[in-house]
C-alpha cells in the first residue's frame, strides 16, 4: 500500500459517514440548530482550539523526530486558525472576545488524545481528523456564501486549503514510516475509527434534536 491507496481505502470504507458529515445537517448538529453567524463561528473556534491542544500535547511527547516536527507545525497552524476565527467572531456586533472561553475536547479529540503510537497519531490525527475537518469547512463556507458574507466564506476557504495540506503531510509521513502491511493497517484503523467517532457524535447530536441523520431520498 502507498499513501494514495491508503486515502482511497479510508474514504471508501467510511464513504457513508463522510458523505453524511459533508451534508448540510452537519452545522445543525454542531450548533444545536442555532444557525446564525456567531454560533457557527463559535463552533469553528472550539474545533480549532481542541485541535491545537491535541497536537501540542503530541508535539511534547512524540518520540519520532519527523512526526514531532509535523505535530508542532500543525499545532501552530491550528492555533493560527483559532486566532483567525476569533478575530472574525470579534468583528460581530455585540461579541465580547474577552469573555469567550472556547470549549476543549469532544469525543473525537478524546479518542485521539488516547493514541500513544506514531502511526495511530498520524493516521487518526492528521488524516482521519483532517478528512472530517475538510467537510466541516466546506459546510461553513456554504453557510457564509448563503448569508451572504463572502469575506468569512473566503476565510474558511483558506482554512480548508491549509487543512488539506495537513492531510497531505500525514500521508507523506505514513509513506515514510509504514514498512509492513501491519503498519498500514494500524494507521488505517486509527483513521477510520476517528471518522467513526466524529460520525457517532454527529448522529447523536441530530438524534437528540429529533432529526434523522440519514439523507432524505
């Protein structure tokens, strides 16, 4: 297996979950159906904050030099994402940035923070989480296009592009670190389970709102 085959295998195995995470119901789940600019931006800020903390923790204790460097770089980028989203929030009338306390964690990041091996972290954190995050950014872009608020849509277009680069960095790392089929399977298992945890959280949120997570045919 190589990096291209790895991504294709993960996306094929989790196609249903990724398709539903990429639907317009995602923001309903993330905001408890409060679809306004501030609530959407708060949800985005929370996500970037949680990612920053996950990758910072890995950068502190990762044994593999290249992976540690990648985690530190992604932590810096996610911190920058958080600050850019917070700046966008702060521009809203009536928003008090000093009083804002971002939420940390969530089921996906709790799972990721339990990963102690390099392949699990790269597969789950850089690839699996990245594939979920790309779909989140896509939905936020669509939300702001419909507002219409092209400036904020452009912000999330940039964040989506940079998140895609994180996925590519993870795939490159796997190409250099996976020496056996078992290595690829370890990374693939972590990536797929990360997506599943994110999907289960999405499904639970919608079910709690009385909404069927399945698409209407």
